C-alpha cells in the first residue's frame, strides 16, 4: 500500500482492474488509519459498478455518490483502496469468474476463496486492506470467511442499508464485511452495524446437531472440536438441538426457490435482452429462477415464516447457536461439475438457516484442517449483531 492508502500492486486478482480514482474520506474518525476495499456491486463515487459482468460494466454510468454503507466507512475516516472482484451478478459461492479470473486464496493455496465476495475475502486475507465489504445472500461472506481464515458477518436482514447496491434476492440480501484481525473486526462494527436495539447477554449455548451432521466426515468434526470447547469455556456447555425438525434439506429448497424467483425478477429481463456469456453454473441458476412459479414462491414464503418463528423461539433473547460455517475447508480450485455442485448444495443446507430466518451470523476462524482454515459460526437473536461480533472477537 502506498502512503495514500492505495494498493500499489495486486498479485492475487482481488481487485477490479480499472483506473484508480481518489475517493475522499474524513480526516478523523473512529476508523482513521484503517483501509478498506469494496465488492463491485456497491456504488463508489467516481467508479462504474460492474457486478462481475463485463456487459454490466460497459453499461454502468460512473457513480456520482457512494452507497450509504460505503459512505459510512469514509465518513468514519477509513480509506478506500479499491473495488474487488465478484462472481457474476453475485450468484455463486465459488469465486470463479470466467471474465475476471479467480482470486488467489493465500491461506489455502490451490483452493478457492469462495464467493461471491471473492475479491473482498482474498484482499483481506492477503493484507491488502484492513477490512473489506462484501455481501451475503446465500453465504457469500460466511463461506469465504471460513475458506480464507477471516472473521465475517452476515447481519440481521435489513439492518444495513443496501441503497445504491446491485440486488440479487432482496428478501435475502445483506451487506457484510471481513477482517483478518479480531480487534479490527470489533472496531468496524459500531460504524457498520450501529447499535443493537437492546442489550444482549448470551446465557445459553445451543449446538446445531443437524448442521454438524452435514460435515463431510468425522475429520471435520474433530477439527472443530477445539473451537466448540473454546465456546463452551466462554459461555458454558452447549445443549444439542435439532434446528430443522422437517430437515435442513427442506430449508435448502425453501431458500433456493425464494432466491431463484427473486434473482430472475431482478435480472431476468436484462439476461434475456443481452444474452451475456456467463460462467458455467451462474446462467443455470438464473434459468432455474425462470421456472419457479409464483405459487411455489408464495408457498416458500409462507413456510419461511414458520422457519423464522422456529428460530426466534429456539434462541429467545439470550441464546447463541453454534454450527459449522461450511461442510469442510475450501474445495480445490480444480474441482468442478457435479463435485463442486454437491458441495455447494451441502453448504447451502447449513447457510440457509441464517438466510431464511434473517438472523445474524458470524464466522470465526478458530479451526484448521490439512493446514487450511476452517470456520465455526455463531447465530444470535434478531438484532444481536454487535453482541455476536464482541463474542467472536473475545474467542480469537
């Protein structure tokens, strides 16, 4: 990084290649001295918003103002260092974009960063910024955080404004951020998240047995055992629970139908008009959304209300739910086709818990397997975001 806070060189493919435009930040504030990067679905003054698509980039006007969540960071004194690469239209968990390439996961060489907030995670892990803004609809902060050994948060749905941000599935979309350092993660929280609606004190720990059952093997369970023990030491012994009595696979399908229906309505007309060349898997997910009927979406929405009630009852106002962030460490970069899709579906069964319920979730880098990072997560009651961040930072 040069003296102005601009990244001088990016050898890992984290940043969008474009002319750098200075972005003013406050001379003083709670984030003074910190640098940050921004996923290329948020408007940043002086830049085009490409959303991981060369067609979108060509059509995008230069933003006159920054998205509110970005402006918050600037007003707090943080320095902007660049826009980061993303999967096309943010519709992937892999971080593999045929147009911009795949950012390098410096913490797990030869393995994916995860997506769609791939560049943000890669930049934070490589020390190219102090923190990075991403987004999380299906797991696009939580999965890369686990794969890259970072702290990452998906906030309570609706807590952080998404104005001047590309939508994917609005009833599921959230803004989140990554940090490598626990102190930085905690320092950013008051600015990014604001205050919790009410004080939260975690008195109970719940263990999501059905989520742990989705781990790839016993080796993953053994790798997470130490992280579980650390949480137990901090909060007391965990009570085993079944999160989804009807099965997490059912929750996956509810999530998938809602996400796909909303994604097609957000981007389907544009895809039909432009017929862009898209990375394998992305186009197929959008096309699936075309087939989801209004009736199917309405039924999924109705069942989602039951999921929200189930999770609110389970956590009350004082419990934290512990679960794996994803089924295993980052998949190999050369894994493709059915193997990668099967891993994605297994991961989404876990990730849908927070997505459907709208509850905050933090991935904490407390475990390793085969020399690679492996995150464990905590989900808290609605609005307990700051308390979750403080808990996560205290466990590091």
